[in-house]
C-alpha cells in the first residue's frame, strides 16, 4: 500500500480509534483505579483505600439483595424468553403465506426504546387505574382494580417487568432462531419422514432442536448477559420519585450502583460495584461456554 493510501486510511480511522481509546479503554482503566480510592463527590485519584470499597460492597445487605434479585430475574426471564422465541420461530417457519409480515411484526418491538416501553407499561397498560388495560382485562374475570407496580405482597410488579422485557426482546431472538431453522437442509426432514418420523414433534425433537445447538447456546448467553445488565425497565417502572430511587424490592445491581454513584456521589464504591457485576457476567459466560463447549470444534 502506497503512502497516499496509508494517509487516507489513517485520516479515516484516527477519529474512531482515538475516541475508542479515550472514552472506553482510558475510562475503564480510570474506573478500575477509582474502585481502589475513596472518591466521594470527585473522580480524582489519590486517596487510596485498597480493597475497602469491595469489602464494604459485599458487606452491604442492599447489594446482596440486589445480586439475589438479578439471579432470580435471570432464572425466570431466560427460559421464558428462550421458549417463546423458539416456539414463534418454529410457527412462523411453518407458514406458507405471510411469513415476512409476521417476522417483521414480531421484530418491531426490538427497535423500541426500553425507556419508552417501560413508561407505556407504567402509565397505560399497568397504571393501576380502573381504565388501564390490565385492570380492564382483570375486570372481565371479576377482579378489583389493582395497583400492579405498587403491590409488593404478592410481588405483582414482577408481572409488569417480565411482560415488558418479553415484548421487547422476544422478536429479536425469534429472528435468530428463524434464520438458523431456515439453514437446516430440507433433505434431512424428507429422510426422517421416510424413516417414519412423520409427526411435527418428532421432527422438531430429533432434527430441528439438535441442529439448533449453536444458536441455542448463543441465544442463552446473550439472554444471560442482557438480564444481568437490566436497568432501564427497573429504574423507570419502580422509581418512587423524581430522583428515580426504587424501593428495596426489585432493585437490580445496576440500579443500586446508579443510586450509589449518582445519588450518594460515592464514585469509588460505584466503580467497585461495576467491576464486580462485570466479573459476574464474564464468569457466567465462561461457565456456560465451558459446560456447553461453545466455540469448540466438533
């Protein structure tokens, strides 16, 4: 490559590279150093406290509750999203007409902002007033109007959080499954029917699902990462005031850390918590990869 071409390459890529280094890698390194500092109301380094921030974090019952909450949320949302997405992909793939229409219809919510969807769920569908969609539907079965988000015992707010997350992400993972299903050779199904596997369940069990192994592992990994990064819907649905501070019920780690860093101005403790959550995500991802053998050759 001659010098003019190299100069054009440098001019085109330099802004992106410089921005990536400054706003990502330098910021990550600064945050890591900040997690070992007592930084209250400032992001300056200097007042080193070692691992005291991490020790304080793990001794905080609120952070412990947040970790248990996000683990429970992951155990609930991951299998439900996985099952619905796979089921919709199988059904859409079997359609002879209108496949593109349903594929687009289910995918559209994936382009909606989590903040917008959360506010629609909070202020319209599950607003708690008798005329809301949820209470109108419940009234058909003789149920009294319910304050869905404010009801902690039983925790009805889980219904609001789970439904908005499903509406937002099911379409995306359905598209991934649908693409994988359409890549399965039709000859395999024909051979299976010749061998006697004529029911759709047998074809799904012995051909479709086994050949979706890599896609299933990838989707599960993406769902776990997305669930641990949950923030927008919890913050907007469960906020109790303009400060956005949710109550103790339904506070995931990122909302807790946002309150610590932005509300209490304790940037050192907030940075420590951010790296703890990052290590948890990496750990779960590596564990899943180890168990499933994702990325290894057959």
